C-alpha cells in the first residue's frame, strides 16, 4: 500500500500559516476504509475434500467440528494445528490443491489397526498433513507473517480511530469516541474488566460478544444462565465475575500477546547451558544468524507529491522529471544542517499550501501545484534565507526517510573537514554584574 502525505483540512492550513512552528506530521496510509479483521471469509470455511462448510467466527468451536470431520470422514490429521496462524486460510489453500492433485502427494500415509470410531480393523489408511512437506511449511510461515501484519494494522487503527462513537453497555447517556476510552469507562465506572486497552485487538467483536451474553442473561465468567437481569448483575457483583473467562480460549484472539511469533524450543545440552550461563559471557561468543530477517522495505516520499520510492536516487529523478526540481543541484554548496533545513522547509510549505519560492498562499494543493508549474517556482531562493531558520531543524514529518539519506550525500565532505581540522570560535558573552552583590560576597572570604 503506497504511503501518502497526511492531508490537512482548511482550519489546520489557516492556523499553520499564522504560526511559525507546527507539530510533527505523519506519512499516513489511506484510511478511507477500515482495516480488515480477517484474511479470508471465516463464516463459511470449506472442508478440504467435500462441500461441507463451517463457521470459524463463532464461539461454537467451528474449527473443532471441521477437524473432527476431516478425521472421521476423510481420515486426515493436521499436525500442530494450534501453530497455524490462520486455519481458515489454511483450509482454503489445501481445498484448492486437493481439488486437482491426490492427497498422497503432500501427505504422509499411516496404517492403523482401527477405524476412526475406535473399532478394530487391520491396516486402515490415514493421512498426516504437516510442515514436513515444504509447501506446507512455506504456507504456515506466510500465514504467520500475514496474520501478524493484519493484527498490528488493526490494533493501530483501533487505538487511534476517533469515529467509534458507541454507547455504554450500562449507562446509555455515555458515548465513547475511541475504543480505549470505551474499555476504560467500563472498568472505571462499572468495574467490568475486559482487559487493558493497549493489549486488546478486534475490540468491536469482543464488545458484541459481551453485549450478546449479557442480553441472553449469561454470566461472562462462569457462563451460567440466570432468570433475569437484576439476578445476573447481583451474581456478577458478589462473585467478582465482572470479567471474561480466562479458561475460554475463544477469547485468546482478542489479546495481542497471543499473536507473538513463537519458535519451537530446541534442546540445548547441559554443557552448552553452563557455557552460556557464565557471568562474563559476551554476545560475541554466540553466533547470531540474521539470514531469516525480513525487514520491512522503507520508502521515501517525494517533497512535492505523494509519490514514494524505495530508492532515493529514483525519487530524485522523479522530482526532476515531474517537478523540474533538482535536489542535488539545489543543495550542492550547502552544509548538512542546511540541507536538513531545506527538506523540512519544503515539507512545511507544501503542507500549509505556500509557494516555496515567493511564499504566496494558495487555497488548496491543486492550486499550489498549478502556481508552482505556471510560474516555474519549483526552485529555492538561496539568497532570501526564508528556509534558513532554526525552526526548520525540527522535522516536519515523523520518520521522514528523506532526512536519513542526507548523511550519505555529505559523508565525503565531513571526512575532508575532519582531516583539515575545524576551528571553533566562541561567541562573546556579555554579562552584567551587580557590584553591591559582588562586594558582599567578597567580604565573606576575607580572613
């Protein structure tokens, strides 16, 4: 998903044009739609072999029913099923594979002396689907990464989204703007503990489940049914049951900690454990393998539009072709800190819709681009000094990758200046001295 500059509304633009310093902005992603809550449709997950479908999205253990069906009817066992990050996606994938290729190609065959129901029967054939198969292993790894990315994106959205606007489960006159406010209100005002807001994800679904249980007069903790709402409320208050049941593993999906990437524990010999437990053991003694690290590729955004590139040289060529602005030529004779000011100045001027050359205020982004193109103002006046102000030491945007590449441009000049040596001249300090106070202080030191 391509990044884009966060658009300021008219009020922000007006206020920013009057002030000299603005807070850091963000290169935000397109928020026109809410992030998804699942990788695939979990309401109608198909069997890998037949037309049966199962609902994995309800607390009725649809996944257990599907796995039981695979074993009892199709004699297929999925190994380490709890380590599969998204079982519905897993079923969709193998459904398509088994539709065109035999199951023996990807599964290990086993001969057991009993039927699926436990009845004795010699040489009954079963199949085991595990990550021993390279295709299965790659699928599990990919699902782990995709699921973690989805959860983190959703968690960030739920922490910052201010369009929640939902009424309380108890006091109908209260409406929360954000999900963390809603969860905190339930605990501080009604002592209903769902979890710490910063640890929760898929909060909307969790609230729906809690509300449904309360409407059906079911206790959240012990899950017993009561005859009326007053009796249920009194029970939950006296028994301390105003919280979800930690033994119900369906709630695990709502806690961020359960999506951590877990690695299988490896056996470490006792001698090796003693060696690693030495008090003065250093990190250099151990071999660190980072070959499996898949870092997220950082992109750099254009100074004038939303175009982004992973390679900064490609981005500079884009600015020359699209905006007739040669960054390297513009900052050729500038120091590193002056280049930082130039980047932050252009970022801020584009944000508040002002020309970088003449400073003319434009009503919107389109008018500003038209003004810059028609008057050939995609240039910086080096002599005017509008950009050479201390306020532009501070980044206009958080995590501005353009600033990270300035060091690479200036490395050679820094090395030359270090070889030649630099002279630091201190500024003269003017200080006024109170003569009376000085005389009194000197008297204290007379013998």
